[in-house]
C-alpha cells in the first residue's frame, strides 16, 4: 500500500513525499532528504521520519530545543498512527496510507498548543516601544462567505451542466489556494452554487457529495486562516518582522479586499508600523 507524508507550512505550498521503510531527514536545507525551503518554522535538518506497518516514528534532531506535538502533548520522539497528524514548529505533518483523506479536526487547538508551548519561558516582547501591540483588541472576524445561494434560473438539464462547471471551477480554485487565500474562500461559495444546481437538476446524490466537499473545504480554509493568525502572533513575539508582514498580507487576502472592522484596522496599522521598522535595514 502506498504511504505518504504531507507537510503544510504557512505561506508555502503543501509538499508530498512517498514513504518507504527507511529514515528520511526533513528540513529546509540541502542536508534534508525532504526539503521544505519556504518554511519559516523548520531548521535545515529538523526531524527524522521512519515508516513501518505500526505507524510512523518521528524524532526531533537533538540540537532543536523545542519538541513536536501530538494529540496535545509535547515530545521529542513519538510513533504516530497512519492517517494522523503531528505538529513540528509551525508545520503540520500528516501521514497518509493509501488514499485516506487528511483529517483536520482539532488542527487549530493543537497548533495553538504547539505555539504556546514553543514560546513558553522565552518572554514576550514589549511592543509599546515600537508603537504597536502583539494582539488586537478584538477577535478576528469569521470569513465572509456569501449568504443564501441559489442556482441560476435555468432548466433542469442546464442546471446539471452549471453544477458540473462550478464544481470544476471550485477544484481549480482549491489548487490555487496555497498561492492565494482568496481562491480558497471563493471555492467554498462556488461549491455551494454547484450543490444548489445539482439539487435543482434532481441529482441529489451529487448534491450530497458536493455538500460534503464544501463542508470539508470550509473547515480546511478556516483551519489555515487560524494557523496564519497564530503564526503572525509568533512572528511578532520573536521579532520576525519580515515574516509578520507576509502573514498580515495573507490574512488580509483571506478577509478580502474590502475588509472592515477593528481587527482589519489593527492589521493595517501593524503593517504600516512594520514597514517603518524595516525601512532602515532595506
């Protein structure tokens, strides 16, 4: 049976690698067997992975001070079952057997735990001297999906055609999501149109399938939205201002070009402050 490891790092495209019964090194540098050069949360060689029928052994390199997180617990070496996830730094690592889907349940909570534990004892940077705060005064808004969506007013045979066209369009958006968060948000609404058109055409099985895909994709997009917000907090607290700028741009893309509210204002003000902070060094 085919076995895979998939890595998801904020700001970079997912990376997939087929696993065999041997150790592989994972990191950003040339010494890693599986390289994730765009990741900001991994060392040149950060951890080792070894596959077996019982699961996957994940071991942190000795020189890395912070361990990995699995099911809410921190450790330096664990055996993860197939079709489960672990968190290493700000990277989510999924181990797949066959074609099993990745489960994102609990992703936000686990990543939050990982980031909090990772910064414990280091100390929180005092941002007042720089003119901004590490956290906004209000919670981030939910992603703005469109309200009630109906299939265009067409005949049943045309409704099925529209449904399939919209489904293909959503799949294209999903593929572009790693490069532009707006595509991921738009994919949810396009799938909702596809579902409505399948129902209008009397293709109820397809409507149920599309609804399940929409629900799964909505959960995935919201999970990534939460991840990038946590990464922004981490970057600010560790003076990684260039990375923080990229996170802010990602969050603004999630929220759309016409974001409003106190949280969006905080993003804008923080971005302007970071640009001024970085200007002398550029």
